[in-house]
């Protein structure tokens, strides 16, 4: 394509309201334009990228045996009432009435619609398993849309829903989707990790998020330095320290810590490392017999509420005890609690349980104790994993240590079980002609978000650097002063024709702009391979080539240039 | 693909609420399923067709030089206020508030959005002309959605908008779109006609509708029997009869026609053909001097309000005179008006003006006159084309006669002029650095509607017959009792593998269904080429082939079968 036929809408200035790099570059390179809060127009360059992302996803979904469907953006609220989500889903579900005052919503997701379709269309176990996907516009009325298309209100999603007679079949399709997602993100040219995610009440190995690794990511991902293990920090298991706990060497001693409440203040005052102290938090208990329970973690560790909440003794949803409850249970305020002499259940993190001669609150305002030891001075009702992993922890897979990096969630696969099929009574006849509730899985990819994530991972100070598989054009031709030099024009046109005939996607910059403008535009919009044709090169029988990630351009003999370029493109 | 991996959801019964054949067959063949009034899920078979239609449209739009963009489904009402359409557009525009109480609508069309985008992004005449298209979900809150996806509320449209410095450039892009649309509907395999359409206030040759010809069409299209001429019946010119008007032979005579008001009643009573009488209608005039004017057409012709409204003497919008006005102007009621002695402007249709010795109302209740003649008895203030063409009229192109058929509008191209660019002040700098309002064109294709229209034109009593370019599968393989015969299974699998390897889209019916069920399913879903593999054929070294439109299957020697099939597929 010629730039004269393409809306190249680049700007030098970084828009002030764009804080993440992908948002800035998508605006500057003319990929998107805002229409209203959280609503974006995709310009021609952006649509070219979007369509390539969609094509890769569609191919791999088809390859996996999933069937493409298309469900409406506008959904009747009746089905949301039936599933119970009409109540659960907050104001992100944009609801409205049609001209006949019937209730509808803009679909943020399509579980209800597909389950309704399947309960009507699929009658027999013989038709299962089945996996249906669509690539469709979604809407979530985010209270504060931000980061451009990374968290917009209207966006494109690939969502898929699978239906099964049993958990084994669900697991098989889930595994196939896991593989398909790996193929998709690999083909998209992204550095990504499948990450174990929270499955809520389902438990087990039933949920993975796919994260593109990038500093701007919103999520912390825990990796092993020596294996494929990756999990959301909140979900990664903090394993018990190896070996026996060291024996007690100190006597239990009360020390005054006047007005020192936080771990930092106490450690400063007592000249301690945080690793020598334990943090004791009182939270609501699960039953009336134990309305308050204590959670103990090492001073430098953070309590993980998701893990704690799953314990039988802890109330769900997780809630901190009130000041009154703390005073009643521990006889002091929050800053002075400790496990010694505490007369409520004490749940101790595995690492804290491995400490000896530790410091903790004395359950008396303004005092701590030193030289505390488990069993001798304090009793752990339960030892459990209740903290977040930190860098350097042993990996729960058994190999290597934990490393933490930031990720952008671009995909999520999830074993739904029978949540929706039960609510909507989606049954089929099994082999014994009995009606049976279906098992379901769901599998999403944020299509528009993938484009932003690709940029977060691939840019420099000049602009975007597209992965080859989703670049809007593979090659750009920049002719020097073409409008003054018939030779340059002829050579550039010939190159354009030749490459186009080979099926290569070429952007031919035929504008009458200064070379500097053309170079920075092509760098900004991120075309991987640049060819410069000018008088000097023609005189010397050379063509200038530059790979977008290289610092320097190189002169290549015209003679073998096409072979040279083809080799570059195949890389 | 194997039917065991595809949701084949066919039914024998014709759904009672589906009145047009495409709606019936799309439901019966499992192409679509209703979700709510005017909202449909597209099942896997349907999506395959939809994607092919989209691909053809996208290819030809790209070939024409149009640039693909993507604009949000959800649109801010501010822009609709600015264009003035917030007032003009009725309840078909579904409006709602977001969580911050800001006003939005679901886009039924995108003129405002693209004009806003262009006024911000395009600064100079050097960037023009430009034509932007998208393939996107649209929503119109139809009061009575019907005919399935033919008139649904949510639908997919290809809409394009072009921008120009002047009318010549607009005309050029318009002509290119005209050609692109012809290529698109030809490639879709449809019998269609580009039809001149009403341009409203723009006038000229600035609007064409593309109609798929089908008996169920909602529009009447006038064709020439001898040329490419086609126009909406309401727009086709009714040309003047050839030759001189016959001389008067009868004397003007008043006859009593008691209680005879309609043309039919009067003709019956006087034993006349309708061609011997004229119909005189009083309508509101355009200025105060002539608050009422008369319109005269031949008794068997129909007044065309659109044509009449365009005349200077006639009020716009067109409105019939009230009973009081009629009595005041003609001295009688509506059933007895005639041009003889009428003291208001009389506009006479070209054909009516060619009549002599005609019958008309006497402007006296219960009386008509016979033997009336123009000039001698009545004066035509103006002779003009104010009627609908009828079958047998000479074609206005000069060749052949008018034929009328029904059509389904699937595309529309339109020269918008500066309606939106003026309202939204979309200007660019012209060559003299002056700010200049843009000219616009718009070009739509109803993507989902095309699928229904293709069926309206291609079906029989067994089901759909897909055009080859949009069929979900080109070939189906139906094995006989495969689950009992390893020979048949092996031969069918081999055929499936061989055809698939050749890049042919094959549907392999590997279900354990009776042959009759498989045959009728394959006929119903409309696969053009059917291959049957059974024991008997294998014994005889033959494969059964049937083209969907043929009555009879034929046995083809296994030896040359592949060449035979390839020849059929290339047709």
C-alpha cells in the first residue's frame, strides 16, 4: 500500500492523559483515536494489526476443533435473572430498556447466552463434547476506563465455552485449550507465561491466566528460576523451610516498646531485623465458637487473604477483626498482639512456624516479648500456607527459586464446572437415557488488549516494534526525494511492484515529505524492515536496509538484495 | 469437517412464526437461532457463510482502495446532537445512559463518528480523497422486527464513508464503489440489479440501491426488457406516449353517476375501461396563492407522491387536501372532481395529457362528464411525470418496455454531499490554504441480510441451495452404513482425506444416522456437491455423485472420479 492511500496520523507529542507506553504509542502512531471515555476508533493501521491477531486466534481455535458461532452484543436480562448474575454483576453490566420497555444489557461475557443455546440445541451425550467460540464486541462499563484499549469499555474478545458429560472430558478440552493458547501467543510473537490462577470454589488445577510479561503489567507473577512453574503471586504456594527448627536458646523476656505499633517501628526501636519478629493479625473466625482467630506471619512477609480465607477456621469472605474484638480477645490494641498466651485459635504460617527465639507482641499495650519459642511459649493451633511468596523463596515445583515479574493478563482458561448449567438447567440425556447436568469450561482472549500488550513488550524510544506476525506491513520503502528524482521514483516503484508480487506486505512511502519525517513515521509505526532508495545508493549499486531493532542501517549490493531481504523476512 | 464435530441442528417442521422462506430455512437448517425479538445467534454453519460473505466484501473494498477502520458500537449522543439527528432519528435509535448518566446510543449507522474522526485527523486536501469502511455490528430498535435476519434489530453491516474536496472527486469514488458493489454481488453468486434510487434533496444520479431479485422482495423494481436500466418503481420515469394526441370526436356531456365515487364504481356504472377516465386528486399547494392544486392521472395509473412533491407548485412534504379544502376548491366531494372548469392549477400526468374524449368528475356531487378534451374543455397548467410506471410502459432509457419484479435491498450507495460535514464543520485546507467543507459519500451493504437474500433466491422444497462462493462446505460425503462396513468407512475416510488435502471444504457425515436422515440434512443445509459411498458402489467400482440442483444422482467410475469432481467444482 502507498502512504498516499493510507491515513498516517502520527504525532510527536505524547498525549498527557496516556500513562502507559502502549496507550501513548497507539495514539502517537495513529493506531487508535479516542471517541469517548473508554471508547476508541481503530484507524486503518490498527485494524490491520487487529485482523492479523484475530486470524491467528481463529485459525488455532478451528485447529483445536472449536466451532465458531456469533451471539448478539445485546442480551435479554431474563437470562441474567435466571443465572443469578443480574444481582451479582455490578454497574459494569450496562443495562437499558428497549422501545417496548423490555430489559436488555450489553454483553460483557456470554455464559448465559451460550448455555441457553446449548440447552435448547444439544439433546444427547453423542453430540458432546462441544466447544463454541466467537470473536465479538464486548462492553463493560468500567468506572474508570484507562490505559487505552488495555482497560476500555468496548473491546473485542475471543470467548469460548465448552460443554461436557463429565470432568474428565472437561479436563481434556481444557488441556487442548491450554495448548491452543500456547500456540496462539507463540505465533503472536509474545513473551508470555501460562500462570496458575485462583479457581475460587472449584479448586484443583482448573484455571490458568496467560500473561504477557511487561514492566507495566498490573499483576505480579511468581516464576521458578529453573522450571515452567508460574503462578499469580497471590496463588503461588509458599513452601515450608527445609530442615528442623532451631532449638530455643533465649528466655522469654518482656520488653517495653512504648508507642511502637508497626513492625518497622518495633524493629527500629529494638534494633532487630524484620525476620526476627512475627506479625499477628486477628481476623473473623468461621464459627460462633471461635469468632476471632489469630494469623501469624514472619515480620517481612505479607498475609495472603485468599489463602487464609480457604481455611476452615477463617470466615469467608475474609474480614479483619474490629478494634473491640481485638481488645476482648487479646487484651490490647492491634499493635501489641502476639501468640504467647493468646486464648484463641492461632494459625501460623509455615515460615513463621519455623522460627525460634522470635519477638512478638506481649498482648499488653506498649510491650513486646523477645526469646519466644513455639511449643515452649506459644501454641500453633494450625500451621498453614497463609502468606504471599517473595523473591528467593524456594519454588513450590521443587526446582529453583521464586522470581517475581509483572504481567498483563491477555487470556484466561477456566473450568466453570456446573455453575451455569445448574442455574439454567442445561441437561442432556446420558448413555442411560437419564437427564444429566452439563460440565462447562470457558476460555477468553482479549483481542484488542493483545495489541496493546504486544506494544508494551516491543517498543523503544522511537516507537513501536511490531512482532513480525502481526505487523501492519512487513516492509517499508522510503524513497529519497522521489518527487525530484525520476531515477529514484522508478527504482522505488520497481521494488514496490516486485515485493508486492511476491506477496509481501509493503508500505511504500510516496508522500512528498522530508526524509527525516518519513524515517520517524516508519519507526514510530513500527515496520520491522526498512528499505531506503536514493540517488547515492543507485550510483553505488546499493540499497540501504535497516532492521527496526538495529542501531545502524546497512548498504546491500543491489545485485543480491532480494535474496538478502527474503532471508531477513524468513527469520 | 466431520458432522460429529459440528453442531448440525436441523428440524423438519417449519417454525410457525417464520413467514419468509429464508427465515424458515435458516431456522430449519440450523443457520440461526432466535435469542429475543430481532436478535439471533448464528450457529457454526451460519458463521461459515457469514465469514465468506465478509471476506468477499473486504477483499473488494480493499481492492477499491478503501481503508478499513473500526468504530465503536456504542456512540456518544453529543455527536448526534451536533448533526441534528438526535431529534430526527426516531425510537429506532436505542438510547441509554452509562453509569455516569452520560447519554449514549447503539449505532444504527456511523456518519457522525466518521465525520468527527475525519475532521480531527485530516487537515489537508493532499490527504483526499479517502474512503473508510468497516464491517461492524449495528443496532436498530425496529418496532416490529421480522423476516429473521432480513429485518432484525442487531445486524452486521459493511458501511463506508468517503471524503472529497469536490463533487467530481465524490462522483469518481461513487463510480468506483458502484463497480466494487457489482463485483461483490457477482462474486456472491447473486442475481442482482443496481437500481436508481431517490436522492432526496441532492438530486442527480447520486444514489443506487443494489437489489437481489426474489419474489419475496419488499421493493418493486422497474426494469427494461432490453437494457441495463433498473430503478425503484417510485423513481422510474414514466415517459410521454409517442405521437400526437388524437383529435376530439365527442361532445362534452354531463352524466349522472349517483353514489359512484371510486374509479371502479364509475367505470362499472358507465361501462368504461379505466383507461378512458382520469383520476383527479386535490393536494396542498406550495404557496399561499395556490393553497390547493389538482393532480390528474389516467384511471388505471397511480399517483407518485415523490414525483409530485418535487414540483414547484406542490407542497413538500406531500399532503392531500382536506375535505373542506376540496369542497371550497371544486364545489364537490372527492369522488366527483374533474379538471373541467376547475379554477386552480391543474397538473396533468404525461399519459393523461395524451388522452382525448375522456371521462372525469363534473365537480358536482353525483355527476361526471364524458367526451372531455384538453384545451377545448379543460386546461393543463403543467404537464409532468407524476405517476408510477406500470408493466408495459416504454422504458425511459429508450430501449424496451418496463418489466416489474420484486427485489431485496442488500446494498445502497449514496452521495451525501455536505450534509454531515456542514453540521459537524468538517473542513480541510484547500490548495489556496482556505478552509473548505468536505463532500461525502456513503456506501452500505447489509452483511447478515445478504445471507438471507441469497437463500430467498436459491432454494427448493428440500432446502437451501448455497451459491458456491458462500457455501459453508463445497462437498459433502455421505457414507452408507459406515459403522457396519469397514470397507465403506475406509473408502469414505480416504476420500475425505484426499479432498481435504486438495484444499476443498468437505463435510464428512460420520454420524450413525439412517441414510435418509443424512440425505435430507445435507439437502436442507444446501451443500452443492454430494458424494455417496456405499457397498454397492464399491462392488461396482463406482461412486455416486449428485449436484444439489439436479433431480437425479449419477454413478461415476471410481477411476476418473476425482477429475470428474474437480471439473464440477470449477464450474
